C-alpha cells in the first residue's frame, strides 16, 4: 500500500495506537502540537519537533539561508505558542550536502540566532551530518507552562467562538508568488516575507493561555480547513465558519484580484500562516478581545462557532450556508 | 569555504561560541552526549537528538526496515546511557520518499517499537513529511538522572583508568562485510548484526553512574580515536591507550585475518559500536570491575590511562610506545 493512500494523519493514527500502551503517568503523547511532561510541581514541560526538507518545504534558490535558519526555528516555536507555553531551548539537526559552503551555514545560523535571541531560546544541542543531495533540517524545542495549563486541542466546547490571531492565506500567497515567478512588487514582497519569516505567536499564546475562557488552542500550519478539524476530532465537536469573517490582508486581496487567485481557498487551506487558532467561551469573548487588543494593538478575529456533532466543518457566507470545499493539505498527495 | 575544511566539529565549535550567551542558569548545552536541564529538585533531564540519512548512515537495500527502526532509536538511547540516565520518551521525525510503502513503514515502526518497549520509552511525538529522494530520520530522546549526577565528558582526572564496556570494531567490520559484499558466514552475520542492531548500554550506564569513582562517561559512536579526544579536550587531559588491551570479538579477529583487514584501525576508529567509554578512579577500579562483572556477567575492559597534558592521545603496544594513527571519522571528509 502506498503512503498517500493512508496519508500523513493516517500514518500518525497508526503510530498512536501502537505506542499508547507505553505511556506513563499523565504523559500526553502523540496528537497535539506538543507532548506534555510533568517536570515538577509547578510546571509541565512541552516538547515539539519539526522536520523541513529541501524541495518539499523550501527551495534553496528562493529562500535566503538567513531566512531558512529563522523559519526552521519559527515553526517549532509556533508549536510552543500553540500550547500557551514559553520556550526553554532548542535542538537543531542539519544534514548538509557537500555543495553547501560554510558561508551558507553561517548565514543560516545568523537567522536561527536572531530568533533564538528574540525569544530567549538557547540552542542546547543537535546533530550535524552529511547529506547526499538535499538539505534536511529538524528542530526540536522544549518549553514550559504552568502545571495543567497547557492548551490542548480537545478542549473545545459547544457554543465556543472560533478565533484567529491574524490574517490568513498570506504565506500561501507568498508561495504562489515564488512558484509563479511573479515580479517583486511591494505587495508580492510582503506576502513572500510572510512565507519566509513567519512570526511565532509566543507572546499571544502565553497571554491567551492566561484566560480560563480560552479553551482549545493550536497553531495554523496546514490551513484552518485542516487544522480546525484536528480540534473538532479531538473535542468531538463540529464547527461552522463564516468565510466573510476570515481576516485577509490588503496585500493578499489586491494580489488575488489582479492574479485571479481564489482568495478563500488560500485563506482556508493555504497553510504556514502560523497564526493561532482557538475556541473561546462566548460569554467572555468581548473581554478577551478587549484585553488582547489593548495589549497587542491588533484585534482577535472571531470567524465562527463550535456546534454539536462529530467533527463536521461547515461554512457559511454571512448567514447563508455554502458548499465550500477547500483542498485539504496532505504532504503525501501528489 | 567548504564545510569539509572545518569539519563537523569545527562547525559545532562555531555554534557553541555563537549561542553560549543565551544559556540560562545551570543549563548544559552543546558539547556533550546530552544537554542537561534542571527539571526539579531531585532530577536533571537529559535531551539528545540524532539524524540518520539514507546513503550516508544506511543503505536501504542492506538494512531491513525493522532493523532501521530499531537502530534509529538505539543511537539516541545510547546518548542517554552515555550520561548514566534513564529514558523518558522519544520523538521521531521521518521524511518519506513516495516510493516507500506502508508495509515498509509498519516494519520500521515494529523495530522502533521493540526497543521502545524493552527500555520503557514511549514514542511521545514527532513529525512525518515527504522527501523527494532519500529517507531522513531524526530521533530526539528525553531522559532523566539524579540531580547533578549526569556523567560528563569533562570529568576525567589524571591517573584515571580508561575502560570500555565491550568489544570494539565489530560494527565497522559489519559495515565492511556489507560494502565488500562478502558471503554471509556465521562470523560475517554476527558482525553485520552488531552494525544493524547495536544494543544501547542503558543498564550499564545507569549502573556505572552509581559509582562515584566513574568520572567521565560517553558512548562510542565515532570510534575511540575520535571519541576519547572529546573527553581529553573537555577535561584538559591526555591519554595513553594500549592497543593490546582493546577488546576484540572472535568474529572480528577471524574475519580480519582471512580478509587481511587492519583490525586495530577498525577497533580504534571504526565507529558505531555504541559501547560505553569511561575513565575510572584507579583506586576503585578493581571494585567497579568486580561489581560490573557480577551484575552483567561480562567484564569491564581497562584499555589505558589518563595523563597530564592537553588533549594528546598516544598509543602503546604493551609497554612500548607506538606510532599509530588511525583515521579519524569525519562526515564531511570525502
């Protein structure tokens, strides 16, 4: 059987079943943004690991080594943000083809260091090795959060409002600019930068996890059409999302209009935005929104709500239900 | 500048300098088998990460998927053993080319699960993604040890006896059997199995770390000619090793004689034996050896001693100093 027949999540499901019997105590293993381990009486520790492969996740000629170093760490820091945690340190494994020179690696590490410094995350170890052809990168980040306060995907409740921390689809738009080799206008450059230099929402995640009313929390790596379904499956709930409420940047709207892109497809299933996706108790929504806006000078966007039912994601446009089927991301699909 | 001009360890040295300023509290970062983090008042936690690349670390046609799954975990568990720790859980990232089928992955996970179960190490998370050509694997393992008891490379003292837990060079011999496509005799098969299914010395590491007299400890991944120099550099000491004392298996001796291999080169710089290498207070050596032999039913092998001086490794044969220069392993050397 080919791997694309069961897909990435099919394979992960098999792994989860196979290893659940080895879990000890209150360990949380496979199936969330991070594993959760009880480190001491005040803290849980969070662990996440992400792999980036050349020509699958990035093209060496499109992304500068500095941007690649930054992004390699950013995607794992984003998983710590997705649990409401704070990073403790990172571990970098990198497989290097012989045609990569030291200057390239120095630039890579400059970008990695920049983000490490910004979020006080030391590089604590790793592995370097040779690769025959492609650069392979794996970053593991360890973080911490207050005992029992990690925000998991299974915490959504019926009636919760689904919110996101920022614009959706920019990163996917940036990727399209690169793949379609569009000229670097101001808007195109803005989208490409969102694709290459995503900001891990650590401050936002930590802030939001301070509210009891913020229930399920995760980061948007594959697009909400795919990511929200993880929350729905874990929580045993359904959701209705209003496509009119999806926050879109001016750069994406303008470019999509000119290039005749399907904006909603990009926003719903584009992936790699690394904004946070959460469900908030509707009675506290206004309060959370107000505090968030005061603290960060930007809004928290409500985009839909959690409903009864088993993991069904439906879409409306204003008050009208619509037949919308954004393509769902799958690494193993051709 | 090409990466092979500074080598793997040159690159790691650059990283260490670049990130040391971000270390917090008593974190131990780059430069040992594991990073050491203070988890609570009784325990330090250990973190290690290892990357395996197809056609660099393994050949898909030579190793079965089950063996590959086993070995991927074994090399990281060995790093936990090298600190005297006990594993808590593992994280597996795997990049999968489209020509790999589900049956291959199931067999891989069977081997991985076998070792996970043996050492009570649940798989707690990971990442699965597509690869264009080669399988790339990264395993991160978290472990624990009693507070302040992690055995580090910088703990060697002048007069210490250098010991190893088992035979050297078998894994390198097994690799030669594969590369030279020798027929699978009983001895050849024994060597190949040592190469494909190394036993992480977790029980031995944990046991040895119980003795105050066991000072520096590490695992042998690149061969003692390379690995012992890490201990010498970290400790600011030198060492003299007696080549006559290097423990050699009957299978290696017999095969080496028939194939005219340089046995000592294989034993000193072959790599991937994953036995433990340590320095022991000479006054307690006999006691440690005796307890070790009673507990494990096999000897602890003394192979040399720690001397004054800056990281110089010299060799003797019996009492005669010899001019011996085993090739030192470097991934980036052609």
